[in-house]
């Protein structure tokens, strides 16, 4: 019973612990869910589908869903990025889109947010939520997922880019793969070349890059900036940086060395450091010009003019050339011989230099008349400076030149004729100039880049060339270069542009121009604004001859035009083997946006557990009832067995004795008779008086006959109205056995008296015509007392209750309630009493003998009564 109670308590507690629910905003179902696309509220054990809930007490959490809360509502948003699952109904460990090449080989369900699509093998496209891959059209159930793409970018990204949605708007940007650039990821990044935008050679600083590039090296193998972090200078053998002429290191500009023009110089549009005009301490390039300076600060006693460009001039006095105004003497004095105009007597005060001197960082110096190289020995400047006679100043060698000069300087005075004789690291010498790479019409011989070579001219058959003079990259009209050769027509997948066959736009098979596709490949079959893309709109499919066509009206998205080629369905419809059928959701309704009924999100194991739980409870209840029935049956069998064992142990005499006791219990109610000869002290009162009264009734020889007559109360009816009347002073009726109750053979017959032998109690009559006479055991078989008929002369005679043979009565006391009893009327009983009174005198002689015999019989009966008391019957 304890085990049963414990099991039942466990079942009830399990019912509470399993009381989880799967809910939509409209309905809830009992059970748990393994779906990873639901939010879970641990406090209420509820799994929530995406939607808006009015229960503000919910506090769910999810790693993939966005949950927001207002004052009275809770909103669970759908995932913002695609999710893939290895099991159906969005079950199993989820695979989250990661902005890269996301693919799924073994997937069974997938969720694609709005404006997202997935591309399967063979270019098949799917949209929206797919809870079961096996319900797709037959030709798609075994395909792997190649990628997932957002469709919000405009123009669409090429195959080398991924559209990343903007969280703050409905648009997105293309995230390009390595080597690709442009708004649609359709161009090669700087340094990448060819149709696949491959990286250039590792032993080259500059190469032929771009979609039409060849990847050939066009520059040096290394540069000073790479070797010793020297921007405009040369690296020594110990990796020390020596700045070129006009350059210095300014740590506020960058971390590189030789990164800014020296004081008194400014950088022109070609990146060269050019000297500022005399009188200017600092200057900059005037906006809109290539090399014109505008002063920003002036030397002592000079001030900036308001002219454009700004210059520095004296503010006091007015003197002729070669003189300056002296404020102390208030007169004009002579300048230094080196100055043409000045502000003071020293060479540092020159505003222009007297020929043949020129300005160098504010001083007038000489220059070499044959090369035009200025004398910089007296200055702190490094490098070579060349005279610029148009400005009467010394300018630094152009950027990249270590050494420079003006050939035939005596005859040609133009600075633009300057020639570089050597270049710093990372530059090539090309026609007297230092360049990073050879210009059009020139090429760098293969292998010369390692030793800072010199560019050479291309062959006349080529407009441009690489590596050799005849490896053309462009050709004179009407020819087109392709693969190093000049051709009259361009091959397939290319188009002519400026004497070169350039590749078609990215993702095109053929094209009509560098920006317009003509045909598209199988993996990107859709033509959209001259570009090839991989998908039609959501409610369309691609037809190879007609382009994008509308899906069947039953489909939300599809792979073909018929009704059995659906890949997703509208809410309220479920995808079954490529066909959208109306959802028959018996309970819970439809889970909007997920393509399934709410009941399908409930685990089957949870449903099974609930079923077995209720089955267990019913089984326990039934078992309890069965166990109780078995217990009652067992007790009854034990009682029958004990009764049988008790009966088997009894002999004939014991049976007769017990029958007598039973008769006394039933007829006399002997529970009310004290069995002890000495009454107990606590039995005084009504109970003792009642027992004493009963003894007097049983032993009439101990009391007067008149008392017996007074106690006999004749009734007018044969039945007692109240059974309890007998036993409180009124003696019981004599025992009248039925014919069926007379014992014959105890061993062979019934060991119990028939219930017919026990009459309903009635008013007793103690007058009997028969007097029992008991003889010795030798005179009667079995030692049983023998009944003899004897007429009494008015004496009252009590027959023994244990006699096996009922005495014969002339007058019966009452009609028997069952067969075997003798009916006696009231008049007969009155006549019997009168006869007994007349016979009292005749019976006086035998009175003493009767009392002795009755006392002996009562003594025989008394031990049996004691034993019955000990057994619990009394």
C-alpha cells in the first residue's frame, strides 16, 4: 500500500512537472518542444512562436530571436538571419548564417527571413520557411544548400559579393570577396589582375593589374618604403634612411621617414618639393595650380600682401633696386652685392638675387653653369638642387631622383629639360625620369626589376606592351590585343575596348559591351538590367526561353509554373510534396510564418509521455481497486479455511455442546448472563440485578411458585413486538427444533444446526406434560439423555436446553416462523396453566429430584459457556 501511494504521488507530481505548453499568440497546447526557432519562458514553462503576446508577465529568452517589450505587450520577432537545421520542424543544432560562404550539405529544415532566398545545387531557388525538406518537389529533395542571399541590395551583388542588410534601413551593401571591389563587387581591387582578380607576383612592387591586366611586373622588386620605411629617400646597407633633396621627417604627418618637404619648400601637384619665394619662411601650393606658391609667413621686417598669390614685401620707405630703407638714418642704403633687392645689408635679407646668383632656402648662392646644379655646401640641406632660372631659385631634384642635371645648360635654360641620372629605391629610370612603373609604350625587361632597371620602348606593332617589346597589351586600330597578340576580332567572352579585348562584365557568358551582358550562365540565368543574377522575384520562377514567369496562384514561391512545384506556401497552407494544401489544424491552429500547425511543434515524445502518464494513473487506480477486492477475497478465504479447520477438529460431542451454547446465545441472549459464580463488585446496579433475575428464572426451584406465576405474562399475540424484551427478566421460550435440525451422524452430515432450528423469541410457557429422565450411559447409546413423557400435577418443569431430542408438548407456545415450529394459541396456553396448577400437589414429591437433575445439567453446560466467553463469543 505504501508503494502504491508513493507511485501515485509520483505520477501526480510528474503531471505538474510536465505541464509545459507550446503557445502562439492565439492558442496554447500542452507539451514540450525541441524546435530551436521558439523562445522559451522558464518561469511559466512556455515555448513561444514569433508574434505579439498580450501577457506582460512573460519573460522569454532566445539566442536567435529578437524580443522587445512594451507597457502591455511582448513581441517575439522572427530571426533576422537564415537558420538551418539537421532535423525537420526546425529541430536540432541550428546553423546560423555568418556573412560568408554559408552552405549546408545535410539539412532537413530551414528558415529564410523576409527578402532572403536560398540557392540550391543546379541554381534552384527557395524562399521563406521550409519546415520539411522532404516536402519540396521531387527534383529538389536531395539538393544541398549552396548559399543564402539577401535580396535588398540594388544593384544586386555579383557572384563575388554578399549582400549585407542594413539594420537601420531596408537597403544593404555588397560585401566583396578578397581581390574584388566596386559597389556590386564587379571590379578588381588595386594590385589584383585578370578575370578572377588574382594577386600579383610577390617579387614585384607594381604589376599589370585590373580585369584586363596580365599580372606582368611593371616596377621594381622592392622599394625604400618597404625596406626601411623611407618614403622619399634611399635605404643604406644598414637600413638607414637618407632623405632626398627638399625632404625631411615630420613625425606629426606619419610614422614614415622623409615624409614632408623641408622648411622653405612646398609640394607641387607632381609630388615634388619646390622652393618657396624669397622673403617667405613658409608657403603652400596655390589652389588650382600645379606649382605656384602662396606665402603663409614672412621674414623679419616683411609682411604678407593681399595680392593673389600672397607675397612678402617691405612696409616702410621706398628705395631703388640694390638699396634698402634704413629706419635709423631715415635713408636708403646699399644692399649686399649678392642681392638685387633686399631688406638689409646681409645676404639673408635679399628679396631677389643678383646674377649669377639664385635663391636657395632664403640665401643667394652660385650654380654650375654647365649642369645648373646649385651650390648647397653653405646650407644645411641634403641632396641635389638644380637652378630654375624662370624663378631665380634652386629647386630640388624631382621625387625619386637621387641625382639630376640640365643637359646643355648653357644653351637651354628651361627647368623642364631636367634629366635624372639615377633613381632612389623603388623607382625605374625611364627617358631621363624616375618613375614607379613604365608608362604606355615602354616596358620593363623581364628580370630587370630586381636591379632597379630602366624602361625600354615597345615595338611599333604594339601601342603598349609588357615584358618584351612585342608582347602587346593594346594594338593600333583596327586591331585588338588579346593574349599578347594583335587580332582583328575579339574572342568569345571578351569585347573590344581601346585596341584591347577586355573581358565581359562579371557573371556574363557573352556581352555586347564592357557593361552589358548578352547571355547568362546556368548558375545565374536571370538577366536584370544588363546583369546576370541568380533569382527572379519571390513569386516568380525562371523559364529558360521566356525568362521570369509568375508562379501558380496557390504557391508563395515555386520552381516551375505548375501547382505541384511550390517551394513555400501562404499562411494557412502546408507544403506536401510540392503542392500547397489547406492546413487541417485540429487544435492550436496554424503557426504563422513557420509553415506548420502549432501541434507539429509539440514533441511526439511529450505527447507519448502524457499518454503513458494518464495510462499509469488509470492503471494505478484500477490496481488499487483490484488489490482491495483481492484483499477482501483473501480474508474471506482465510475465514472459510479457519472455520473448516475448526469444524474438522470437533467431535460429535463437542459439536453438540457448541450447538447448545449457540442455542443459549440465540434464544436466551447469554451475553447478558454473568458466567462467574462470584459476581464482580463493579457489576452492581442494573446489570447485576438483571443477571440475578435471569438466574431465578432459570432455577425455579430456588424461588416460590407464586413468583413464577407473577412473572409469566401472557400475551394476546404469538410474536413479541420487541425482541429486546426477552432477556430483561422474561425467560426465553423453550428450544423447539425442526425436523431437519435433529442431529443424526455428525461426521457424515452437517456439523451445524440449521438456522430453521432457532425460532423467533416468544412468550415462554414452562408447563409441559413431559418430564425428562436421564439414565446412565449403559442404558442409552452414546450416553445421551433420554426424554420420557411424564404428566405433572400443576408443577412447573424446565426442560434442558441441551437436550438433543425435543420434548413433546401438548400445547405449543407460538407458531413457528419457519417450518418445524408448533403454533400455540393464547387460549391453549391459559388451559395449560390451569392444568399445571391442579397438578402442583401431585408433583411435590418429585420436585426435589427435578431440582437435583436440573442443577447437574446446568453444571455440565457451564464450562462450555466459559470457553465461549474466552473465544470472544460472550
